[in-house]
C-alpha cells in the first residue's frame, strides 16, 4: 500500500506551493514544489499529479488530501460527468484546469487509487508536514 498526502499554500491567485509524502512500508519520500503565480486548485491537483508521477510500477494507492475539490471530483463522480459532457460542467461551462484534470485522470488509470478526505490544518502529523513542505517551497520561490 502506498500513501500520498498533499497540501497546498497560496495566495489565490499568487505564489503557491505543494507538498507530498509518499510512504511505502519502511520507505518515505517527501517532494514539493511551487509556482510564482497560481491558484489553490492548481496546487492541489499538482500535488497529486507529482505524487503519482513518482510511482515506477502499478500500485494500490491511497491518496489522503484535505482538498474537497480533488477528492470529490473522483469520489462523487464529477470528473466522469465532465468527461462525458466534453469537459463541461453541469452548468455547461468549460471545466477549469482541464489539462491538469486530464493528466490526473490518466495517472489514476495506471493504478488502483482510492481518495480519502482528511481535515486540513488539524492535528494530522503528515498533513501538517505537507503544509510545511508547501510553505518552504513558496519561500524558495522568493529567494
């Protein structure tokens, strides 16, 4: 089992960061990055995308995220409806960040993925660490 937990920190729009922790058995890997001009949704999706890109072979993956946007897109079937409706929302508007959604969807098809929502900014040690990774990535942008 592999666990990915991610977080984002940002202005909206503004400088943003993401962090992810990959855990498999006794192995743990932390990754992070940021952009000078971005949104919270982009950082939330980027954290998951970059985490999944780290996987070298097909895995069972549990993705823990405090992003209702990302978790609900899969767990409530939004993404499947968007695809069926040619990447339009139920209100017939174009889905924002469609290229990121397509990338994320394709990466999830390579693995057995389960999305789990966690409460943000709480006492979850891994979520707090991801938040720290994201904040540090923003600081690195400003150097």
